[in-house]
C-alpha cells in the first residue's frame, strides 16, 4: 500500500481542495449505495461493506475492509476487486460518452487569473503528517491503513530517491505478484463456482457503475457552479483508481479537443478519491462491528 502512497502527489489536491473533495465524495456514491443493496439481497453488514468498497476502485481498501469485516469472503472479494481495472479502462469511456455530450467533453477550461500556487515538499509532508495523525486518532482501528498511505507520500516528498524507487518499483510489483500467486492458490474451482461469487461480481460491477455515474454528476454540478468553465469529464477521475481514471478523462477530452488539458484537475480529484476511500473504509471497519 505504500507503493500507492509514493504515486500520490498531494500538490494537485492542495491547489483545488474543495472542488476535488466534492468530486471525490460524489464518486463514492457506489460505495454508499451498494451497502444497503447488498444487505437487501441477503449479505450481512460486514459482507455488504466489504463488497461496497469495490465502488471506491481501490484494491487495498477492499482488502483491508474484507480482512476486518468478512475474512471468509476475502478471496472472492479480492478477485472481484481486482477486476475493476477492466471496467475502468474499458467501460468508463463508454459511460462518459453516454452521459456527457461532445460539446461539453470538448470544453477547454479558462486558465485562472492567478497562476496555481506550487507547494513545496515541506508543505506536502506537513499535510500528510497532520492528516495521518488526525485520521488515526479518529479511527484507531484503521491506523495501519492511514499510516501506510501517508508514509508513502512522506518518503516521496523527502527526496529519498532510492527508497522511493524501491517502494514504487520492486516492492509494489513484487507484492502484487505474490498477492496474485496467493489468490491463485486459494481460489479453487469450488470458490469460483459458488453462487455467492456471482452475487459479489454483480454487486462489484454495480458499485463501480454507480460511482462512475456519481463522479460525472459531480462534474456537472461543478460545471454549473463555475458557469461552464469546467469540463464535467473530470468527474470520472474522482473514482480513485490512481492514475487510471485521470488518464481516461484526459484521453477522452483530448480525443474531442486536442487543445484541452484537464489532467492536473483530474489528478487532484483522483488523489482526493484515494484519501476519501480510505476514510470510508475506516468508517466501515469502526462503526459496523458496533452495530
């Protein structure tokens, strides 16, 4: 999970924190709505929360939530969670084109009157430390989740290049490789043929679909608030699959208007989405065992 932290640049978040946070919350719609839907079709609250976290499109959050709340479903939920890449790469462009007309996809946002403020490493490290401390105090159960996320940011901004390269390279890809092997060993035919897995797969896809719709609707809300000086496609980037959905947003916009550049705003929403997903996972693992 530290590998994800080293990929995050919170500078994009700090430049437009309110818009990024609003979009990130909108893009968690699937995470919120899938929980009652899953409960309605027979899953308990822990199982429902675990599969609902797929809507955040962030694998480590799903793994952490399922390990705490539904250990018996860890393998199938993890398999479902890591299928989200196919939907974000292949499905979200169609969703964006279905919901956003070409004239809006081609919007070229006017540059701000003042150049965006550039934040140095000291500010970014301070932000990561303060956020980590606050969130760990609020949700002690999820402290390992927040610490792993923010320590990656601190290492990145500290200029520890060799450590950063190791975490974001061999450590990240190595852990992903061994996770794949572990899932391959544990995921036998009986698990795949279990009708409950099909239910989880449908719920996971539904969660991602609703999150994508929520993100785009959030993009529309910012578009109207800024009186047209905002490209609503950016909303899809708030689904926190870093940096996939940000790249998807830029690719769609560039196809319709090569002179439009939205990647900076998309990455701001993207990075904020990761933090928002971690907070929601913390809320779930803290509150649900009390119910």
